[in-house]
C-alpha cells in the first residue's frame, strides 16, 4: 500500500494515490493526517506510480516523468511559438488581436503531460499547479517588469463544480516564482462556455466569442502614461488553437491593455497548424 489512494476528507475523485486536501481546506486535521501518512506510507508518483525517494516525498511527480515532458523549442513563430510553417505565414496567430504579442508554452501535450493536466483539472489536485509552474518557469523566461499575471477565468458553473480555477493556481505559482503580481479580477467570464475539447478550430473561436469581459484597468494600463503600463500576461493550463487566449486578449485590448503576453504549461500538437 502506498499513500496514493482516494483522498480523505475530499468529495472529489482523485487518481489512485496519496490523499490530497481540497484546495481551500488546509485544515489542521488534514495536515495531521498528511503528516501521519508521510510517516507511515511511501509516496508514489502521480503519473507512473513509481515510489518517490523519501527526500522528494512531498512531490507529486517523479523526476523520470518530469523528464518525459518534451519542451517546446524553436524554430518557431516568434509570436505564438508554434513550429515554423513550411511555407507562408503562421496560421495559428494570424487572426489574433494585435495587443497579444507573445505566447509561450512549456511542454508539448503528449500523454505524460496530458495526464498531469488532467489531474490538475479534473481530479482535485490543485497542489500539482506548483509542480507544473516549476517546469514552466524553468522553460519559459519570466516577463519583463512591469508585468501582471492574469489567469484565464472559469465560468461560474465550472468553478462551482471544480472548487478552484486550475489556471489561477498555475498563475499564482508562477507569480511566486517570477516575482510578479497576480490580478485575478482583471478578466471575467461573461458566460459559461462548452468544453473546447471536441470542437473544430472554427467552432472553438465561435464557442468563446464574447465570453470574456475586462475588469477596470488601472490608469497605468492606458496609452501614453508614465510610468509605462504593465504588460498583462495571461496564464492558462493548455493552448490548443489559441482561441481562448485570443478572445481573452481581445477583451483586455478593448479594455485598454496595449501589451499582452500569454503562457501555458501545455501545448496541444495540432499538425494542421504546423
Ligand atoms: Zn513518475
Ligand atoms: Zn504564430
């Protein structure tokens, strides 16, 4: 038996594995339980179920699995970092709003990375955000200062069901590592949207059209101000076609933002766009 088993005190389904407290419930009994588990049971890697060395018992993912994640590397489109097209201009970012100047992703979303994102999103493992942020911060240079990190918000229905926003967790962990502030109030969802997973690229654009609203930007975000406006850095767990990031950036641009970047942990492999 290992620590990987259904989470004590949680109503969400976890992958087989160690008990994980719900995001907002770091209560003393849970901490006590976790400490007891640490003493009594060895920890397993969330992805491969291999035993973690005791020095890394607090981790969720072992070094072997981390090294399986394939970094997204150049040559790429300098704007969206999709692999360079064989001919012509990059189609992925051609219709993005002008303010969205740079998008980077840490790793390709193959099976190993997809399992981690799935656990972060659907299995109530928000603590995994810190591990994904560590990899992201190692592979993606932090934004130039001044910059403010802005997580992609969830719709209210999904937020209620999940109990936390995985992109906000990732953004908070990145903000700590990059020493940049986070503002989760700058962007809101105007409505719940269907999952993008099974949609075609065109349907993805339609699905998120008008789905975001920019909150009040501080005067520093406007044009011609001094000191310069901070760049806004959107944070999401995964980029597929970029439709969600582009629509969020469009809302921020309409709200007065002039320079927007984005970073995601994973990037789906879509041959049509390479
Ligand atoms: Zn592993
Ligand atoms: Zn591009």
